[in-house]
């Protein structure tokens, strides 16, 4: 029997919208930005949503994931609630030596508001595994606009013509490539669904001081090309006798850096921005680590690459400003 679990992530802020000019040139159906993927590769499957439902604003987008697209991790969208539904795969897949039988089978972005006048994308990171070249994977999409529902779920038979379908499901054609068999997961982006289980050991890096504070072990996660969101982590030790507070973070590598907290309860994971910052109690050590407190880099200008470093400026309530370089590690923390 299929086991179902639900994870929910909430992000705050405004929806990132594209201009109506872009929508005018887009396809009428829900489609993938890149319609091909290489066998055994980790990709960013980017769905393009060109319009609402008969003029109404889109409030929810549901995507069913096909067998062979595994280890899926959706990208959060500001202003939308994110729900990940998990269940059993039909087959068992290898994930860096671990045999995996269950994972995300459906992604839902909920309670948003995307006007019919605008265009937007919805991104899912995942691995194409065990799929023959020439196969087309269908991702049925349900687009909800209040009480109006549009289903993009029609799939043509093997010998049929998909162009004749009124509401075709987005298709991802799988091709063989020179890198067949090579997994690009080490370049993957933020792990939203499994962060709590990842090792948080900091690399050997610089240690800087600001007043009574000692900041060390700064690192960020490598990202896929085109991914606009990244994660950062470090440790702060307060050697003084007074409490302090991290109130803001900036970086020339991103349009905005937010301080976030992740809390998991009853198989529901929620993420929220800490607009008032984080307190560092006197004599205590605070860790920003996967699955807990962390930095979220928004609108990243160039995706973080393993081996590089990301400059950040930390502003503390009492200790003032201090510059720190975050070393970019593999997305798996290796």
C-alpha cells in the first residue's frame, strides 16, 4: 500500500513576476523551459505557466511526478505555501549508495496569486533515473484559479500526435548524452526536503571576530545553473557577558539575503523568515546549519560553484559589521 506523507513550507514576501510581454511570446500550454534531459542526470525541471484560467488569477499549481523522476525537491516561491506529497516508487533507486524506495510523488504550490496578466515559472530539482533514451516523461499539471480548475494531463498514445490534444501534459524527452551515467547531483541546489539529515560539519575556513563574537566555519551550497536561490551557514560564539543579535546579512552575490528558520513537526516542515534576526546569548554558541537556522540567498546573480567563496557582511546589534567568506561546498556536504 502506498504511504503518503505531507511536508509544508511557507515563505513570505511577494511573488516574483515576469512581464506581460514575456507571456505574449510564450506557448499557450503549460510546458517545460528545457524540453529535454539527459539520462541519469540531476536537472532543474522548469515549468512555464503562461496564463491563468479564463482570465482568472492562478492560486494553486499541482504537479504529479512520473516514475523515473526521483529525489525531487521543489524550489520555494515567495508568497506561496509549498506542499510535498511523498509515497512509494514503483522501483528502487540508488542515491549515493543508499537504496531508496519512497520519495516525492506530487508537488503543490498553494495559496498564491499569479494574475492572468503575468507569466511565471515553477521549478523542481530531480534526477532522471532508469529511463530509456527516447522516452518522454509526462508531468500532469493541475492549475487552480479559485473555484476554476484547468487540468493539463492529456498524453498522446505512443503512435499518436500530441499536437491534437487540447490540454497536453508537459513532456520531458529523455536523451542519451556524452555524460550518460554521470550524476550531477553534486552541483544540486538547496536541499529543502532532506536538510535535517545532512551533515553540518564546517570546512576548515577563516575565523573572524567582531567585538566579543567569534564567527567561523562559514560555508554555502553549490547550485545548479539558473537556480536563483542558495543557502549559507556558519557558527557564532559569544565570548562576552552580554547578549547580542544578528540583525541583517548582505552579499554582492545576491539581490537579498534573508535569515530563515526551519522547523519540522508531525512530518510537516515549515520555513519562515526571521525578520527580527537571531539572538546570540552571552557565553553561548549559535549554529546556522542545514535543517535549522540558515541564510537564504535570493536572486543569486551567478550560481554558487563548488570551490568558490561567497562574500557576506554580517551586521550585529552590538558588535557591528563584519565581513565573512563562505566556502562553497558540494550540495551533499562532502
